[in-house]
C-alpha cells in the first residue's frame, strides 16, 4: 500500500504541474489572448463551469458549453491590395522588381502569418553614372586619361544594360583667392554650412562663394539615403587620405587613377543586381520570425541571370498592445538596395466580438451591470460575479466561495481579501482565483526566475518572445547554434538542442569536432577561415561599423594589432590562424577564437600590415650560380692534379723497385759527394 500511495502522489503532482492556466482568465479577451496555450471561451448565459478552458478540454467535454464556444480564427483577413507585376521600366513606365507592394492583414495574438515575396532584377537595371573630373591646374596632366576613361566606362556599361544615364561634370576649388587646397571655404568667406541642394544656373553651381564645402557626414548621409556608390579615382600620392575617406562614407571605394575603374564600377553594379539583402522596419509587439531563405544576411541570396527569387516570410504577434487605441501598425520589408518595399498594414485583434455589445442592466447582473460574453461588467459602485455586492464592505456569507477546497482553513489561501465570494487584492507575488499560485516559485536556471526571459504567472513561466520551454531558457530558433558569418547549424557537425550545439560523430569517421559551434578540429579550420576572410578583409580596409552592417554582425569583436603583438606568446594556443592571399601577392593574416567570458561570441584579431612574399635578388642568384660553377671547376682541377701526382709517384716507385730487382744501378752516376761544405753566415738554423 505504501508503494501505491507514493505512485498516486506522483501522478497528482504531475497533473497539477501540467494543468493549463486557461481556466484562470475571467474575460473573453484575456482568455483568447493567452500566449502559452490555445484557450476558448464559453459565452452562454447559463453556465456553471469555468468559462475559459483549453480547446482540448472543450473538444473532449461536449457538455461544457451549452452554446458554441468562442474560438476565433488566428488570421481573420488577408488581402493583397497591390501586386504589380515585374516591369523593366521601358517607355517611362515604373520599374517593378519586388512584389507584392501592399498587404492588409487582421490577425490575433500568437498567429503565425505567412506571406510570399518575389524579387527579380530588371533585365536592363537602371544605372546612373555621374563622372566628375577635377579641372584644377594640378590635374591638367591627367585630363586626357580622364576623358578616355569616361568613353570606355560608357561603352562597357552599355554592354550590361541598355538603361544607362551617363553624366559628366567638372569642378575646381572655390573661385577666389588664395586658391589653396585646404578644403575650407571660410578662407574665401563662404561661411554658411552647405545646404546639400543643387544650385545650378546654366549648368554651373552658383553658390560657390556662399556655402562652405559639405562635411563628410553630410556626404555620407546623402549617399546612404539615395543609395549612391561613390568611387574615388585619384592619384596614388594621396591614397592614404582617400582610403581614410572611404571608411567614413558607406559604400565608397578608392581606386588608383591609373587603375581599372571600369571593372570596379561593373563589380559594384553586378553586386547590386545579383545579391539580395532584405531589411525590415517592424515595431513591437510584432516580430519577423523568419524568412526562408534567410535573405536578412549578406551573401546568402544570390540571383541567377534573368531569374526570380521567391521568399516566404513569417510574422508573429507576441502580445496585445497596452494602448487599446494602437491596434493598427504599418510594417515595411524589402531589399536594402532598392526603394521598393512591401508595406503590410496589420491590425491586431485582441478583443472578442461579444465584448463590443451587451445587455444593459441585465437581470443576470442584478440590474447593475452589462452582460457581455456571458459575464457581468458591473457598474462603478457594484462588484461581484453578478454585481450583487455594493460598496467596499466584505461579505462574510460567501467565504466558502473564496476557498480552493472546502476543507481549507483560510479563504484566499490566507493571501487575499474575500469580497462577495471572490478573492481580491492578492498579496504581491501571488495570483490565481484563490491567490494560490506563488509567482516566485517558477524554475530559476542560473538563479534567474524563468531564466530572465519571462515572468512567473499562475505558477508557470510565461516566456518572452523568442524563448520557449518550461523555464524559458531555450531560444525558439537555431540562430544561437550558428557561428557568426556562417549559414550552417553547428557547422554541420551536430544538432541544436535548447540553443546549444551537441556535437556528433560524422558517418565514416571517428573524429568528433568539439567547441561551441562544433568547428574545433583541423578539418574545419580552413573552412572557417574561408567563411571569415572577406569579413576580416573588410575590417582591414574599412571601419567596423560598415562591415558589421554589410555582414549583419552584432556579437563579433575585431582588433587590429601590429606584427609583434600578433605573434605575442600564448596567442597561438587559444586561436586558429588564417591567411588570405590577395591579388597583389600580399597576404592578409588574421586569427579567430571564441572567448569564454565576453559580450562577443567571436573575436577576430587582424594583423594591421600585409605580409609580402620575399622577393628574390636576381644578381645574388646569378652570382651564386656563377660562383658555384667556378668553385666546382676549381675543385675538379685540384682533384685532377692530386690524382696525377699520386699516379706519377706510384709509377716512379714501381720503376725503382723493378730496376733494383733486375740488377740495374738506379743511382745517378754523375753525382759526386762534396769535398767541403760552406755555411752561409747569415743563416740561422733555429729560425
């Protein structure tokens, strides 16, 4: 019996833990607006049970509601207001590359709204080129080159598109003394800040001596707002100045005056046409849940020649607005590079239809309230479930109605005030019909109530948008399992579970890649370097803000260091080294690692100087070759001489032996021993 009792207790505890909170709502709008369960409402006048229950409960208990229960559709209306077909813009007609243009939607809380979008670059994508030449005295020697490049640019661009507008202009410094290159209009009395307007009279700027030069920030603002790509083709002598300017103006590029400007313009044009990045302007409480494919990231959505790309977007309504007058919202979604956007006019429906009308001074409400959706909405001086209580006096007759169980010692669980058979004013931190739920008793992973991603209500966690689970600790998508600047979940070497990668062994291999994103193995290091190299190169030449916008990065840290700091002791133990070979045979060196305690998910350390391939000295090579040949020849001569001397000595000794053996006198018959020896007096035998 003891065992049976323990099992029954276990089952009862689980039943309470899994019980839905639908039954705790007292209004129709609160019931159908609950975001953690599918709740339905019974608005029948005669009803003894709780009016709000789960849809599952209603389907299994037909007698629960004597009338049809209220279960409104998640999406009550979906209308395509404007859907102009693709148009290349011939004969002055409007160019259309992104469809549809306007949607009108009415939906409820938690509705997952699906909609389709299509993008197709116009066959002859419009391209405006304004070629501005410096006609000051210092640029006279480049005039011929500039004019030739202008013709070549126009000729090459007309091969890509027939819709080219090509304008040519010129400029000089302020037409007044002292004609200096300080770039400050105040020298000539032009003290007014530039108004960024075009003051043209007979194709000549007429306000040169009125307005100062525009600031860099003004130029960046106009270029960004109008999607203008500025290319500075200047003398290499001032390269550093324009490279610095390039970093301050979004989309600007520097090319040498003698370089291939045409290729630069063509590459910018093709990148604009064939690559799609989607941006959105969506106010809370609405969320763009996802886009398939995920064109919000750079480099994912590439458009093939003369083909369209279809995308499916998903919107989610996370909560009802606190301001009941603010139920209609206007959203914009579309390509970053175009003015064309999809406008979605979304109305959030957070109320029941039966709440818009009611029976005034209904007898079911003691003649002191409005009967709406089967429940009483009492007048200001009345309260209670049927408005039968007056003023603020407590009603001692209906205390039993304020108990969760008849056997309970205290009404309202000892945490509230019982008025007219209803618990009110529950103590802070408690909720429910009988103040029975402790709103501080929800799970606390890491010591944070509901993981810090939700609120505890009716004894369970009500999660914030983008978080799920009993304790709200799991993100509702797999983005946290994707390394920065990567499109694969867990690098393709694991599964994403509750926002974390669980690395797995690949088929046919015994190796398991470890790490936060399952990419810590030699096999994937080069692949990861390839993913990061363009982002690292962007940060080498530009500022981080520009690169983060281009590559959609928010949690990646970037540090530029010199070569000495790059090779500091200890750095190689925690990082992966990468090298990117550039077109000029120079190499960009960088490393990456995932910090353990940082606000950044990824850290990229870039060497602030390019490594150059060692150049061979031709004369050293030639001298070495000649010296080597001479040395080999000399050694051969010496070797040959030693061999000949050894051979001659051997032959001579052989001759002496053979002659002596034959009885010949081998001495010199002419030699005579000296009779007297004379010693040189200057000869010193010791030295």
